[in-house]
C-alpha cells in the first residue's frame, strides 16, 4: 500500500472513530490483522483505541455517598484546581508527605485545561493505561515473520481488551493500575534491548514509582530477573517465597519496625495494611495465583528451546512477589488485580514455546478463558455491589448487565 493510500486510510479511520469510537475498534483490529503496518501506524491505532476507553472513563460518576477511590480522586482534583501557583503545589505536596508526586503533578496540569471538570481525570488515566499496555504488546510482538507479528499483535490487543485489562479497575484503582502498566512496559523494553538498563527503561521505572509508590516493590523484578544468583538458586528462592506465603509480611515488618517506636510514616501504613479487614480473600484470587504458577512452570520447562530465558525469570520473580504477599489480604488482592501486564506477557509468551501444538493450544485457551471468566466475575461483582458507590456508561449498559449477571451467580462460590 502506497503512502498516499495509507494517508487516506488513516483519515478515514479517524473520521469513523470520531463518529463511532467503539465500533471502529473492531475495524482497527481487523486492519492490524490484515495489513503490515509500521510501528508508528500501530501507535496511532493504539492511541485511538485507548482514547475510546478514555471517553468511557469520562462518564464515571458517584451514585451514592460511599467513600470510594473515584470520589477521593475527583475531590482531590477539585482541590488541586484551587491551588494558585506551582510553588504552592510543591509546598502542599511536601506538607502532606505525598509519595505519588507525578500523579498529582499531572492532575494539577490537567486542572489548567478544565479546572472544574474532574471527569478529565478518569478520562486521561484510562487512556494512559490502555495506551501503555498496547505499547508493551507491540514491543513483545516484534517477530521476524510479518504474518506471525500481525497475528500476535491482533491476539494481544483483543485479549487485553476483553480479558486482561479490567476497565472498571482502571477508573477505580487509577494510581496503582497506571503505575504497574508503566513498570510492565519498562521490563519489556529492557528485555527487547537485550537485558540492558537503558536511559528510557530507567526513566520509565522512575515514572512508574512516582505515579504510585507501590511499584517500588516491583523494582527487584526489573533489576534482578537476569541475575545469575536468581538462576543459580532458583529452587531455594522459590521454596523460601512459598514458605513466606504463610506469613503476613506486613505484620512481620510491623513487629520489627514497631519496636523502634512511633506511629508515623511507613510504620503507620504497615499497621493499616497489616490489620485491614474491609476486604476478604476470595477463592478466585487464589486461583489466579495457582493458574499463574502452573503456567509459569510450563514456560520454565520450555524456556531454553524456545529462547524465552529472560521473560521466564521475569515471571519467576513476579510469582515470588505474589507468594510473599499472599497472606496479607490487602496487598495480595490489590497486586492480583493490577498484575495484568504480567498476565498479558506470560499469555503471549505461550505462543512462542516449542512443543506439541495441541498441548500448546490447550494451555493458551485455558489461560485466556480463565482470565475472561475472572474478568466477568469481578465486573459482575462490581455491578451487583453498585460498584461500591460509582458507575459509568460501561456499567450502566443493560445488555452488559444481563451478560455479566448471568455468570455472576457463580461468584458467590468463587468469592
């Protein structure tokens, strides 16, 4: 296809997207599958699809007085709109001891565009989550074969949208969901650059941590997945993490640091998280860990013959991280929900293993449908609990409610 034809094609797609932002997603995915586009063209499609979900996020609003993350974010946005100068913004940040500086800085910048429209916040961050996730998929699907590359990108985009990225969490757990997406992108870029810590990877890691400080705990995955001691002491590390999974890690550190004295900063947070009782650890969360673990060992078995050594040890450390947090409900639930870059990554890695095609297909299909089912259950749970106080056009859609609530009957067992 010539350059002039491509220009007309992109203009046509943009106009269609402008009129029908969601229906045009199917056309863009079809074109990705059929035409060999450059990375820049794929970035264009990624942005349009991400903006579609951003507009959906824009419709998010509170439906009662429950204190939800969405309400707190929007209230915080309105507070930022009343800050008169950048120096005041910096002073307030230091006084409040805010660790998520970049998140607040971006929101503060958005208030200059629409100072009274807090809906811009879920619009921006939902777009951000999907766009960064698509960039990660594009990086992971850099194949020598054009046909395989197109198919993998199509599958990656489609499965990310319908099974792995939970939209309602992208507009509820905004900070952590956005932060983990950037860390996942940084890890993938490091692997693509032959495990080298480039400036871009380092900057992305810092950005991730400044959006939400919890990603600091994921930093060892980025730094040490290719370390010799991880490979040498694989089973020792795994057994240690499996043992720690029966210990409330927050309570453990609270007992140590609490002896120092005081109830401020990290000690205060550990106390809150160690004794958090508002959430329960449903069976579906544990199943996520089990499925991830079993899938990892398939990847581990075929890592050498399939040239998947680096990505395998990324998932090894990620699995160890989940195991360490398993006995703390708050940590485990939040990280399981936000672990979608790792779900996407290991899913796409399964296409590269060299084994019997029937066995490979069975693993891929089972992994996908498990996460699709999980996605429906989590979303159905959110709808039936009135989204803990918030809703949006996605959740208000009556057809979607019928589809999710028909499956939701099983949620009482799995959760």
